[in-house]
C-alpha cells in the first residue's frame, strides 16, 4: 500500500513543523521563521531519507537471513554511509 502511494509517510505535517521549530529554537534564535515551502521541503527530504535508510536496512536484514529489521541493520547502513552514530 505504501509503496504504491506517493504520499508522505510522515503524515501529520503540523507535528513535523512543530518538531523542526522546537529543534531550531534549542540551537538558534527564538525569532527564526520559516516559509511554508521550506518546511514542506524539509519534510519531503526527511521522508525520503527515512525511506531509503529503512530500505537499505531491510536489505541488510535479508542478507543476514532475517525478515525483521533490527537496530544493528540501521547502524550498519549509517556506518557504511559515513554518518555519525
């Protein structure tokens, strides 16, 4: 069902926007403002990143003869990509 749709997986956009604003408030000025298009783009990028990460982790699980993605699969993918854990 999700593979056939083009909808975002992170559905409630207002919750995602609140999360982004809270993170920015912790690290930047309290008065930072966002254009709605910028928040929509951030949400699309986050959705794409998570989809690709979980897809690659699924391949790792299949390679290990498992059907369930485990945290070690996600850590392996992130390590191979050169991301900090």
